[in-house]
C-alpha cells in the first residue's frame, strides 16, 4: 500500500525554505507517462518498482520558484536514500518522510533543463524553477 505523505507539512517546509509555489496539480500518472518521465532510470534494477509505485495512486506535482531553485531544492530534499538522508541531512524532507529509495516522498530535478522537461511532461507548461513531485 502506498505511503501517504503529510502534504501540508511538506508544503510548510517548502514555504519556510523560501520557495514560492507557482503551480501545482494533482494527477494520476499512467504507465507511459511515468516511463517517459523516468526514462534515465530505464536500465536500473529499481525502474519497474519505481514505475509501479508512481502509478499506484495520485501524485502532486508542483513548480517551485526561488533563486538557484534546483540546487536549493536538492539540498532541502536530501539524498535519494532516506537512510543516508537521516545520517547526512536529518532535517531534509526525505530523511523525515521517505521510506525507501523508490518511495522517498519527493522528486528532485537535477538541472533547469531537466526541470523544464519534467514540467512539460507532467503539466504541459515550461517554467523556470524546480519540480516537486510527491506520491
């Protein structure tokens, strides 16, 4: 069963970190969209589990805005592995709310180009910023 994340608490962390939420949308990913979104992980062992999880229920996609949004977002969310995040960045979103590397609460674009691509896939609109995605 998919883990439900306390969205209000996560949104509060986001806003307290100085991010503006400039767009958000709740949606249900289908298999094809999820595979396109995560295509860079296609050959990795966790790909099928990730796709299964991300299509198992609705997600909340957000576009966040702030100076150096991608770098600051990645710092706020912490390492992909929540166990590593608990050691290295215990106040990060993944340390607090993540349960595994595939169910780590949030997605973090690794560049502005990736964020724009991912925003286009999920929201059909390109805007500079960082993408927040939770399931």
